[in-house]
């Protein structure tokens, strides 16, 4: 076809513009975003190398210009006004990209593991009312970073729902409950727009959220950090490495695990005679049932009767939660393998394995330290044909020890899918946010690190300093202390959960930090307490006082000092706003006292002003006091503002060998 000359010349003139792509922005810059008020906020992106990029803001009509470097990257800072909006921000390299409905206000990162990830729609307290009211908070904006891992720092994040969302019942249902209730309280009390960035992942370790450069300061992580540097970026390549490593590991385990003979294990077969095995309750941590101090591999078996009507039908095998890893078998065939102590186990049993009569479920549990075994809700342990047809599995199981952790080859990690590898979450879910203007961060994590609670005293402050260094300023960092959980305390106990709470409290020695104590709103049977509105409120009190300068009580009583007296120990507290009291006006509970023999006894505790005087007829010469020192302590000390006292101890007697 012949094209006339004038039209050809016109097309030739337009061709460079058509070939030139629009300026490219990271996924975190979208309509509905919130920019941090009264600051120089950073914008960045990509354009053609050398191309001039102009940013124009509608709040003052001002334009900012920068040029893309040789690789096409550009960055510049934009001055923001006091809170307000909505505004538009236009970014152009000749073809404008307009960001609409932009607000200026307060921006906070919400990070951690499953208790931060728990959504408003996950049966939180007053869920129906909160969802209904959410439509009235349209100046709260939500950005949800999608779960992702990477062995190398990424320039861009994966985001859910296309980017920033306006708060509504529908949008907040899928958002962090703790983060939302924190933001809601700030919005109501400060009367400014609030932007919340959720970047969290259930069951994850703090070291996964920390950069390699920072982790190298702790000897325990150096070898792992070096290994990360050797991993290919391709997910497929990393998965191939894991498959090869896993095959090698299974072969090595078959040589050392007493369950195996000539490469096969009869311990998983229905025909195996387990009469000599001992019984253990599931759910329940094995360390609480006569195996204190155990870490390694143990085998658990349960035989059930399959109805004739189920034969040849596919089943679901639910085993609640297992700490840490498991290999699960049905009638001698492996049906599932999961790594991670917080993951719910639900496996499909193929129809070909389901036969009428006796069937055996066998689980090889791998406990890497701390407490382990099958735990959680007994109702979450069942072999299911349907919601109405199921065989309960909670109760007595047979068990036999396999081998100790030190006797086994190291279990390979699938770096293609496993989030719990040092730096992986920082690289994919924090690094792409670095530079975005924020006021601060809230953090709800620690459950996954309880087996190395003493190490957490170094790790958490290291991670906080690492993030601050990346952003270039010491922003506020507010922490949720672990809630009470598991069986209620019946006597003095050593507790990794208490040690982890202590490590969180010690982080207050780092400047511009705060701690929301929730030792009173946990649930014995659920690691995910539902009263997230109160968690968010307590975090907001800290921010309102420490970040925004309100003169309000924001902390429960904090242990300040102690003095030894004649048969007693006098504990002094700070943050007693309105005076010390108990929740119900009754006697003080939760104090334990010990003498030189290091044996703790339940103590009599009497409030005297800002002090509590602790004593016991069983201890003539007391030297140490503990308060709320247990997984799920019985305790009731508050201040006049209704905020609970945090757990503490005056001694340092716990074995510190788990630090590294």
C-alpha cells in the first residue's frame, strides 16, 4: 500500500513518542496514597535514560525536576504541607501520569507475623460493628504488600488490590486488624489522614525481616547470610536445588533414624506393632509430658477405624499446628510435609489409600528447640470425609523417640518458597519501601523466635537500627509484647515466652521505642487473641504520647528498681498513673519470690503507693522476685489508667545457652 508523503512524515514525527513508554513508578505509588505531612517525601521511578522528569503537586502548584540516569532511574524529594487533601500529583517525562485522590497525613508501617497479619474479618472482637463503621473512615488509606521472598534486595514490591485503597468495610476486611485499629485511633484523635502499609507474614522469624549487612554482625547468622549470596534469583533454579538437597537428606536420615531399616520404615505401616510405645496426648507439647528439654525427631502414631462407606473416597487429614516440621503418613504412604511451627496442617489423603477397617496415621515430628509437638485446638484434629462426617484425632497417641537434633543431618530449606530464611522478607517486602516517607512502624512478632529468646535481645534492636539506617532517620518503632498463651500457670515455671517478652521489654533501652503490654488479653487455646481493637488502642496511646506529644498515660506500670529488706523485697514502679491497683480490687496476684536456693514460691504482695512489697513465709531471706513470669501467667496489677504491668524478673538465672 502506498502512503502519501505528508502522512508518512507525520507518523515519523510521532514514532519516538509512541516508542517512549510512560514514566514508570513503583507499585507503592498509586491513586489514594497518603504522603507523610510536613516533610520532604521521596519519589522515584524509571524513565528513558537522560530524560527530564517533572513532578507537579496540586497543593501548591510547584514543580520539581530531575533527570533519569544512564540506567533510567530517577529520584527526587517533594515538600509536603500540613495534613489535608485530596490532591493530585502529576509525574511526567513528556507524557504525564496523574496520581489522584492523594492525601497528606501520617504514614505508618505495620509489620510482623501472623498476629499482625490477622485480618479484621478474622473474627476479631466486635467484628460486625467494626466492619460496619469502617465506611466512615475514608481518610484512612490501606496499602497491602503481598507475601514474597527474594535472596537479593528488590527494587519493587508486589502489592495486593492494585495499590492504595480507601478504607471501607470491604477493603478493611482483608487488612491487618492491629494495624487498622491503631490507625483508626490515630485518625480519630489527631483528626488527620492516616496511611497504613501492611507488610507481614505469619509464622516468620525476625531475621527474615533484617538485611544481610546487619545480620552479619551476629555470628550465628553469618554462614546463612553468606549462603544467601550464592543463591540464584530464579525461583525455579532454587526449587531444583531444594529437590536435590531433600533427596540427599532423606537418604542420610534413612541411615541414622532408628525407624528405618534397609531404607524403609515399618513404623508408618498399619501392621506395625506399637504396643511397646508410650502414650502421649495430642494436642499438647511433648516437653510438658515428660520430655522436658527434648529437641529432635519423634514418631507419633494413631490407629482409627475407617467406615465401609468411606472406602475409596478422598479424605482430609487435619492435624492442627505442629512445632516445628512434620512428615505425615497415612497407611504407610507420605501424604504431607510442612516446615514452619505456625502453619496449620491439612493434607489430602488420596482415595486409593482409603480402605475400610483399621488405618494408621503416623507423623514424624521435628522439633528444633523449645517446645514441640502437635498443638492447638483439639477440634482442628480430625480425619474428615465432610464437615459432618469426621473422626476426631485429639486424645491419646502412641509415640517413640527417633533421634536427637544433633544426631541428624541438617534439614534442607526450600529457598524457593520458604519465607523463614535470613534476609528473604527484608529483600522482598521491606527494601522496596525504603525511602517512602513514613512517621514510624509498629511491630507484632516474636512467637516464631521463642526458641532463641535470649538471642532476640540482640536481634530485635539490630533489626530496628537496620531499618532506621536504611530510611536515614530514627523513626518511632512501637512493639506489641507477646500475649499470655497456653495452659494457665499453676506454679513457678521457666518460660521461653517470658524470656521473649523480657527481650522485647529490653528493647525500650533503644531510643524512640515503645511497648504495648497485652499480658491480660491473650487466650490459652489460641495463639491469635481476638481483642485486636485493644491491641491497636494501646499502640496508639504510645504514639499519641511519644510521637505526637499528648500528655496522656500510655504505659502500664514498669519495673524500675528493687530493694532487699528484712524478709521482703520492695519493688518500685514507674508509670503508675493514678496509682497501682488490681483489676478487680482484690489481692495482688502474679508475684513469686525466691531465696538463695533459687526456688520460687507464690508470694504475698501488698501495694504501698508506687511500690509493691513482696514476701513469703517460705522464704526467710529473699533475693529475687518475678512477676507474670510464665507462658500464661495469673497476674492482675494495673495502674490507674487501666493499663497492665509488664512481666519482669529481678534475677538472671535462666540458662543463656540458646543465645547463639
